């Protein structure tokens, strides 16, 4: 649940099949770009990176966080 008057940090993660990693980018937090091997590892990284990046921008931290809204996207073929 977001704090009163604050929006969640929006993060989109895409599976990179070639590199075999989840690649994530912040949609409303500039500079938030990271990757990890697993969804759990990615969430762990974000729990550290988001507060760090927000600490560099008082303007953004006044309106964002601490909640993180993370969406995973992965394309794959159905068994036929």
C-alpha cells in the first residue's frame, strides 16, 4: 500500500531469453535500470536500488515510493 499522497515506483521487467536474465527499468524513476537471474533476485535488488535512487532526488522522493509496482513480462510459445 502506497503512503498517503505518494505513488508506487513503476517497474517493468522483461525476460531476455538470449542473456537469460530479467531486465528491469523504472517507468517513473529515471536511472532505474538493472537485471537479475530470477524474479526473487530482481525484487531484492529493487528493494535496495529504489530507496538509493530516491535519496538522490528529493523532488521525486516526495511523490514516489516506498511501494514498488513490478510487472513481469515474458513471451513463450504454447505446446502444440
